[in-house]
C-alpha cells in the first residue's frame, strides 16, 4: 500500500502548512503587488506592453547611432585634417611665391575636413598670375581636373584646389574690395571631386 507508514493528514495541519508559506512565495506576491501599484500610479496599462513613446524613443536612439556611425566612419579625423592642412599650407605658400598681394588668409581644420582660403587683391591680379599658380601646383604633384572661364580646379591626394578667374567682392574687413580667391579644401565635397 502506498500510504503504508504515512500518517494521516489532519485538517488543522493543512491550515498550518498553508499559513506558513515559504518566504519566496510572499516575496513574489509582494513584488506583483508593488508592480501593480506602480502601474496604477504612473498610469501604465502594463509594464510589458510597448507604448508609442517608447517606440519613438527607440527609433530616435537607433537613428542617432546610425547617423554617428555613417558620418563618423566616412569623415576624416581631426588629426588627419590637421596633417592635410599642413601640407595644403606648404603647397599654397609655394604657389604664392609666384606673386600677388594677399589681402586676407583663413585656415581651419576640424573633424571632417580642412579649409585654406587666400584672397588676392584685384590690383595685383593678372590671368598670367593664375597660370603661374597652376604651374607651381602642377610642379608639386597636383593634377589638373578642370579649367574653364571661371576657375581652375586641381586635385592632389583627395585635396581640392580652386583658383578663381573671376573677381569677387569681399566685405569681411568692413569695406568692400574686389579679390580673387585661391582655396584648398579637404573632406566633404572635395572627396567627391578628388577622391
């Protein structure tokens, strides 16, 4: 007989066993009660169900991560931009030895690229000077990309050089004056043209 040697259960011992539940049952019941209480207080229907706000936040975080990866991988670092700016400055200074009076000069390197821009006063500009700038850069390893009535475009190692053949008005110092632009750029659109 299966029950042989087992003592019969009494109803009062069953009630005592039910009243002395194990501790984990009470803790789980307490956690469920706290969760339900918080859900009611915060106006949440269910802690497991996604809300439209949660979905919007998740999509936004995912979009930011994708954008950071996409733009971070394709753009040059600040150190690379600084190295390119140093090389651009050396080539620009070499070309400027051909003549022309520099009105203003601006350079900047940052994460994503570098820019060097020089304005030559109109009074010292000639079409022959633009040709001498072009030849000086060609002697330093630059390659001619395009020459038209408005500009000369040259490339070297992903850097774009532009010599404007049409005067522009510069008012950056408070009074307008005609200048010819001579610029070098690395990163961004320069990579698409010279890459």
